[in-house]
């Protein structure tokens, strides 16, 4: 029997998704990205899940889009099928917190997938790169757009124009990753972080994700107004009452996610 390209584990109100193609480099085939999109769609619809960790194999988070499939594409077909747009958009549209736990290679679409997540934790052996230029193509899932925002223009240009990768420590230094941990501890640390996020009120977590996301899409004044309205709307939540009452009563809040 063919194994599932994405393995799903439940850890309380955190889900762990392991990219697990037969090739441990995890080329991002349509099958794998479809399975990831399906899993994230189910998580979005499941009130019991508050946060998700996406990880890969010991060798690779993902070594990029499937070069075998891409090598056969022509322009008409890529345009007509909106090549890989459809399934990738589902990842981008996910509304709950996503943590990428990156071990080994995160190249091309693999680096772009990590950047679509809200937080990137890297194992000390992780490498990040946008090697598309070596294949005669430009990055297609955010490398030229998210990487400059995450890593700054100069480093993003260097990576996209040369195709050379950076180390986990460089990713940490430039802000592409927020933590580097020993490879043996990667998934445990990512699950710990997800758990510390997931204990909070789900609608508040989703609103924070939306607001931080908006900061990349809008002017500062529009973003600040969006944030202020979300902040004010938060007083309609029962969890605002609970959070503040718990603080004043010196107890742990019991959020209702309402
Ligand atoms: N696709 C298909 N097969 C791959 C692959 C890939 N991305 N990466 C590796 N493989 C295959 C190799 O061909 C080899 O196959 P066999 O020869 O065994 O049949 C096997 O995996 C093992 O690979 P290597 O022998 O090369 O293994 P090494 O350990 O020596 O090297 C490596 C590992 C990761 C450094 C190397 O395999 C490598 O450089 N791989 C290619 C990395 C790459 O160029 N990635 C970028 C691809 S372009 C979009 C969404 C996404 C994208 C674009 C648009 N939209 C939403 C519009 C993304 C584009 C890309 O990612």
C-alpha cells in the first residue's frame, strides 16, 4: 500500500504534520501539497486544534517543487492550470498558527513553505535556499517577496541571485528563523512552543495572526487602524472577560474560545 505523503499526529490541541514522501528529500509533488492543503483545511474546520507544527524528514523539510514534473511543463499548460497555484493558496489561506520545524534542506518551495508559516524553528543542521536560478527559473511561491521581508533585501538578493543556501545560524541572525535548536530536540521544542501558543483563546490567536499578516500587506496607518478595530472588537469576546478576571483573581484563565 502506498504511504500517505503527510502523516498526522495529534498532541492535545496541537497537530503535528510530517511531510513524508517516499523520497526523504520531500520534493513538493502535487500529491504532497494537496495532502498538506487537505490536512490544513480540516484543521481550520476543527475547533479542537489551536496550532500546528509542520516538519519534514531528518534529511529535508522539503527540497523544493517536483523538478521531474516541472521539467515537462510548457507555458500554456503552466498558465492554464495556474501551475501549483491552487493547492499552495490553501496553505497561505490557513487561519490558525503554523510553526515550521525545519531540519536539513529547505530549498526553493521548501524555503517558501517555511516562510508561509508564522514561526520558523530551525535545527542546527538546517539550510535555507532559493536555488531556482540554477534551474533557469525565478522563485514562484514567495521567494522574491517574503524572503526580503524576512531576511532583508541584501541577503534575499544574494540568495535568489546566486542560488546559494544559508545556514540555520545565518537564518537566525537575519530573522528568517526565530530559534535554532539541536536537531534531536527540534520536534519536541516546536511542539512545546505550539503548546504554549495553543493554550490561549482560539479567536484571539486567529485575530493576532490576521493582524500580523496584515502588517505585510498594508500601510502602517491602515494596519494600525485594522489592529485597533480588532482590539476593540475583542471586548465582545467572553475570553476577554475571563482573561482579565483570571489575572485579577490570580488564577489560570479557562478560555472558552468564544
Ligand atoms: N524534485 C524532484 N526530485 C528531486 C528534487 C526535487 N526538488 N530534489 C532531489 N530530487 C531527487 C534527485 O533527483 C535524486 O533522484 P534519483 O537520482 O535518486 O532518482 C534524489 O532526489 C536524491 O537527490 P540527490 O542525489 O541530489 O541528493 P543529495 O543529497 O546529493 O542532494 C539536494 C540533496 C537537496 C542538495 C539536491 O537534491 C538538490 O539540489 N535538489 C534540488 C533542489 C532545488 O533546486 N529545489 C528548487 C526546485 S524549484 C510555486 C510553488 C512552488 C515553486 C514554484 C512555484 N507556485 C505556487 C506558483 C517552487 C519551485 C522550486 O522549488
